[in-house]
């Protein structure tokens, strides 16, 4: 083995071990990464990518995919020609392992270590206890009231008003920062995805792009979903990596925004989570709450159901399976069900602060 090979692997292994050690303490992650190193690199990334009207991160993804396909083609071409196939294959696998390690390290230090920060109850002083049926009923009723209250604004809003409304998102976070200064969002980098309708088949409504620090929105999803999705993705930009955390922060932004469109989208989302949880203990009450939804909300949910049926297929199933395991690997053992925990955080926040 050459000196370069030993140095490369020695540094890589040391970096991986240090990353595991650093991530093992939520207090350390919160202090030195989430509120230190990450804040610096995220602001820098948004400042660099934000001014462009298109997604820099998506272009980088496309470029990396092309380079990967090219590399695989050249590798198998050389493997076929090489007389020492086992040695060549072993060398190639070692190089692949090193590349995977570098990708993992890059992801962790660009954003992923946020998965290990202090949890929402500690950050926002929320009570930690299991929810019961009575609390779920009360919370679902409150969210239903919010949906009904903001439904008229939704009924008169065109789809264009609902889709990628950057000014509403920025204003919501400006107001939220008055209450929670650490949630200040500036500069902004909030864009539609370049992958377009492909996102429908893969089942995502938005995503955070760690390569460029951009929040991406799939603008081909039903309109009523998009305001809350935008708030959710900005929360990811601010260092709230877990889906439950981003749901909670996104809801806070809508809740304190004073904007009926944002509040409708966020409240309907939380109502659906609460209704689903309540159904497991009181299906009759859950159905009664659903029947009380205003007509525009019922129409939106029917639109979403038809949309889901249209695009559901093997690609969506594979993406869901992969992402669920990705979440489990990144400190979210519930997988895709981790989204539900955000509803519990919101429930605690709303019920604890009701009447204050």
C-alpha cells in the first residue's frame, strides 16, 4: 500500500470516528454545530445560491448523476478489458467505499448533524407525556375551528396565490423571529424544484438541498399543500432536520403569521394528523370531525386523494421505502411516521399556551 493510500484512508476513518463522537452529545451539537458552525455555512450558502432564479442544488444533483453514470460505464468497460479482474474489482470497490464515506461526511457536516441536536420539547419547554384521546379530540377540534375560520380566504384564493408564495413565507418567518430570534430567516433561498412533475411520481412535496442550502418546493402538488410545505422546508434550512421538528417550526410560522392562507394550510395539515391519531381510539368522533370540515376543505382533500391515486406506483413505493430507512438511519426510528410526532409537539404548544 502506498503512502497516499494510507494517508487518505487514515484521515477518512479519523473524520468518520470524530463525526460519530461529536454527534453523540445533543448539547454539544446544539451549541457548537446547530447554533455555531451550521449557522455560518447555511447563511453563506443561501447568500451564494439565493440570487439565482433557478435551483443551483438541482443542477449539482443532475451533474453528479451524469458523472456517476459515466463512471459506472467506464468502470465496467475497463473491468471487461482488464486481465486481472479480481484485483481491478477490489480496487474499484475500495474506491467506491471511500467515495461513499466522503459523501456521508459531506452530508453530515453540511447539514445532517442537525439530526442529533436537542429535541423540540427541551428547546421550547414543552411537557413530555403521552397524549390521550381527550387531548387529541380537543386539539383536533381547535384545528377544525382554525380551518373553518380561514376557509373563506382559501375559497377566494387562486392556485397561483397558493403556490410558491415567497413573500408570505418570508413575512411569516419575520414575524416568528420577533418571538423566537433564533428562527430569523435571512438571507432567503426558496425556489421551485427543477425536477417538476417527476416529484409527483417520487411522492415528495418539497425537500431541502444540502449541497446548496436551498429550500425546494414541488409546485406540481395540489395548491393547498404548498404554503405549509414551503414553511416546512424553510425550517429545514434553519437547522431543524427531523421531519417532526420541521412540521412544528413550520406550523409556528403559520400560526403567528396572521395570514389566512398559511394558517389554513398548516391547520388542515395538523387536523389530518390529529384526526388520524384520534381514529385509532374513537373512530366515530374522528368521522364526525371530518364531516364538520368546510366544503372547500373537503374539496381540497378529494383533490389530493385523486392526485395521490394518479401518481402512486412502484417509484413512489420505492422512494417511500428508501426515505423511511434514511430517516431511521438518521436518528428517527419511527421512519415516515416521524412526521406524526410534529403534531404532538404542536398539540403541546397549543394546549399549553391556550388562553395565554
